[in-house]
C-alpha cells in the first residue's frame, strides 16, 4: 500500500511540471500547433528587408533587453524576491533570413522544469527577404505578447512607436 501511495504522489507531482520547449524550433512548433494559447502569424512589411532588420534589432535591444524584479511581502516582511531578465538575440542565418528571439531567465527562484540554454522562450520572429526585396515577418509567441506583435509590425513599417506604448 505504501508503494502505491508513493507512486501516486510522484505521478501527481510530475504532472505539475510541464515540459518547456528546449529549442527555438520546438517553441515555434508549439506556437504554430496551439492557436488557442499562442500566436503564429505572418506580416509583409512595407519597407526593405535590410531596413526592417536594422530597425527591429535596434528596437529589440532598446525595448526588450530588460529586467523585472518582483518582491512579495507578508506582514511587513519580504517573503520572496526574484528577477526575470529578458534576453533579445538577433542571428543572421543568411542574406535572406534573420532569426530574432527573446528568452527569459529567472534569478532568485528555483524552477521546477528544465530551463533551456539561454532561458525560456517568449518570442521567435523570423524575418525573410520577400521576392520584391521587402521583409516578410513571422511571429511566434504566447497570446500575452499580442500587443507587442502589433507594435513590432508598426516598427517594421517604420513607425516610431515607443517601447512602452
């Protein structure tokens, strides 16, 4: 009987831990295959590929290279404090494809699942050179990033929208 209880407890605890995508490709697949919770959308920018890549890299470094600290208090005492750090990355795959990624690491908290190298994936953006020289964007994220996707499309079109709007 004791073995059965221990097995049930272990199965229950393992159900609480979700498997997070460990690669950019796994994250993109997750977003593409779960439209209820994720966004996987395409957009054709009104500007050239090179202009869009330059703008997006500058905006991502200015707007998403950030840290957020959360402090929890109870009875006037700090009970926990942790920091989420966002890491925007730009990778030129070739002259027609640039991959942009936002990952997040957490400091000051034990994470129960396996953290991917570089942190948890929050956004993947592929920028491809379209046949007419313009930029074709494909965005992958959780629905919580929907407003950011709207802002990124505006940046891609050359609109000077602030980070925090």
